[in-house]
C-alpha cells in the first residue's frame, strides 16, 4: 500500500531521533492511545508515561505534523513589559468577541511555565547577545512576546519532545497508520480501528483515547498545511457522535508563496514583524488603507486586504524585504530564504509574490479546558480541538502554546476518563441534516478529493456568499451520502477511501456552519452579511452526527 500522506518538498530534514516503532502493532491494548505526533500529542504522552503504557499512532512519518511547519514561534508572557493579563487582552481582541475567556486565561497563565519547561529540556530558542531570550513581534500582539528558533520553531520543539519520548520505555510509536473509526462500547470510547502500513485493519483498545491529529488545511485547494492535515480527527469524533464546534472559522494566512509552478510555502508573519512590507505591482503600501495597524493588522484583515487589492489593481501583491539589511534577513529566516531560493527568488532582494491560503482551523472537536469531549473516554487537544481559546480568529503564535498547554492538561484529565465535558450554554446547533434519499444519490454525485478542495476554496474561502455556500452544501451532502452508503458495515473501504470520506465530512461541516452564520466575524467573512452581529451571533455553532450514524 502506498504511503498514507504526501510529503512536502521541504520535509526532508529530520526533526529528531527516531522513536521505537515496528511495522505492525505489537500490542493491541494500551492504557493510553494518542492519535497524532505533534506538540499536543507528544506533551500529553510525556505526562502519561509514568501512569501506564502509551501508544502514539502517526499518519505519516513520526515527525510529520503541522507542528513541524510552524515557523514564527510560540507566544508566552515572559518578556519585559509583558504579562498574562496583556496576553489575555490581545488574544481576546484577536478572537473578535468569541473567545472562551476561561480557556484563554488557562492558556496565558500556565503557558509561561510550560515554555520555561521547554527551555529546561533543551529547546534552543534564539537569544540576544546578552544571553537573554529574544522576543519577536507579530500581528495583533501589543508587545514583543514570540519566542523563536530561527524560522523553524516547531521543528526545534518537536526535536526535543521526540528526544524525550524516545527515552521512555512505556511509550511506543507506530507510524504510517491511519485511524479510521473510534471504538465505542456502552457509550464510552474504548480505542480505535486502524489500518497499519501494510493495509491490515486492526482494533486497538485503550483506557483513554486522545485525538491530537492537527488541522484540516488540505480541505482547501490552497493551503500552507502538509499533506497529513486532512481533518481526520474531526471526522473521527463526529462519526462517533461527539460534538464539534466553530468549524466555520478557518484562518487563511495572508502570505503564502504564490508563484506559478512552486509549492505553496508559508511566509511567516514574523517577516512582517521584522519590517517586511506588503506592496502592489506599483510599489504602493496598500494595507495602511485597510487598517490602522497596516501590515500588522489581524490575519483575517490582511488576507482580505490582499484579495481586495489583487481584484482592485488587477495585479499581484508582493512581500518585500529589500529595504532591510540583507545579511540579517538571511540569518534570521534561513528556512524561508532557502525555500525562496528553490523557487528562483531572493528573499532579501526580490519582490516575493504572495496570497492567502488555508492555514489553521479555529473550530474542531468541542472540548472543555481539560480536553474532555462530549463522549466518555475521548479527549482532544491542539488544533483538532475547539476549547474556544482562539474564538473567531487565532492570535499569531498561540497555536504551539495551545498544543503545549492543553496537551498537558488533557493528560491530567485522561487519568480520570469517566468524566465528559459539560455542555456549555452558548452553543447553538448549526442545523439538522437528513441524508438525501438513496434513490436520489447516484455515482454522478461523487466528488474527487481535488474537486472537493477546489469547491471549498471557491465557496468557503476568504470571501463567502449564501449562493456559493448553498451550492457547496448541496453538492457535498450528496457526495457525502454516497460515500456513507459505500462505507457501511460490510464495506471494503481501504485507507484512501476512508481519507476521502473524512475530507468530505469535514468539508461539509465547514460549509454548513459557514452558511448558517449570517454575519462576518474573524476568519468567517460573508459578502452578504458584512458586519459583526453580537445580538444574534455571539454564539458557538455546533454539529453532531444525526440519524445517519451507523
């Protein structure tokens, strides 16, 4: 069987030592099952290792995750003039009125302790000549608070976490494994059914299961995410009957490399934090017309500003660092400079063509502040989870911090798996779904993965309309119903079939919630409802599988 996920052109560097692994499952029961090998899953595993056997399942190679591609850094209130209160305020403002303040408070108050722990463990954050930690500035932060390791912070954190995981005999890792279904018995999640690297289907039972599968950028045609980010965790939880929330809120990073023939590559917000400017083909610095903060406005504002400028000027938009010291640019951003060089561009001297791309999913599996989902025995942490910490728009460099903090907190909760998350009062159903009648669903309604991604980019991208979303929902509903019929209890689905079903499931959940929310807020912008409406829409839209559940 072929590998379960494609490998990005820039994923050839090894993140750290290889964990113990085998080509097939050695044990089919474990105390703690963790699906995903990014920062949230690894941090949880390290906390759980003293309490029983831990099995980490990764979809591709052990180190392949969104964590690895996190360039800018990790935000923590550790620098001069900073405080958790300031970090709280900035996060709430970026979240555009929809953050869960108690979750944000947990993030910003405990975050510094966990980041200091990383330093103690050997993470090599950049330092000033004095030896003090160096703090970068990114959009919507009121002070410099972003710790970084060059422009490969996620890879450096992953290196250290994997190094510690390898040293613990109670942790086993299996890579190139696709989890296709959660096992639920008597109302409790008891593990998962998986395809191993040889295509064999196996059940793994566990006392507690953590989803740490990352995001869903691959649902969209244009994305900065690696090939593994197909939303599997959200689909797994949804199909098992767990509540999902806020899936209309997708963050489109404003500055991905946009050169024909070159892969979409993230051009970190840290570039603009260090002085890079956005200009049009005439050299005009247009973002000052869109927001007082200009190039350092919130990400959703910058993304829309770029799209609007491309349409207004009928020309490309560029990022330029030519006014900065070239040697310093190349020294501060070596990974980005190398990626640009492969695309035939000089980061320090050339105009770098950019455009928005799907980057981060603010919504996900609905959890409390301890990673508990609405199902007993099931937990979620990191990008796959929706704690409400990001609201409608994530503050830059809060994602690694979220994985670190809530991965550790979820581990604590997994020691008491008999508790589930309490329902929150500010939840509203995104709507009920009834599968189309089987007689009305034909093979003509099938959608390829490429067609789903193209449809989502056009209908549920940076700008959205009722007409485009309604059409997308209808097409995705029919395609999803067809896949669900094919994937019944007696199906012969292989790994690729399950991945297609998961992608369809997440795409239609995003499109349904986007159609339901008739306002513009954060990463969700409706051209037919351009204003924020707190009176009617200061709520979190939720979805839960209906009677179509098997």
